[in-house]
């Protein structure tokens, strides 16, 4: 796992946060219930990713299922 780069802008740090990924995942789930996952990527520019399809072989942090 990578530590956040201190040279990144404050806006980038906010967009890259786990909390922001949770907000995005919740909005997607509210719009279209199904399976929504938050995945840890290991990439410092995109440490978390929101998936609406099965994320096989990836590090799933949170999974919302209806």
C-alpha cells in the first residue's frame, strides 16, 4: 500500500479519500440498487475505486448488495 504523496493538491487528496469513495458508492447504490464495491487499488493517484461489477482478484474494502 502506498502512502499519499504530500505533493498532491488538497483537492486531489480529498478526491482520493476513502470517505469520498464511500459517498460515490452510496450515491450509485441509491440510484440503482445492486452490487457496488469500493476497491483498494494500491495506486497513489487513485487509491480507491468504485465498481458496479464483480471485482475478482482485487482488494474489496466495502461491498453493498441489495
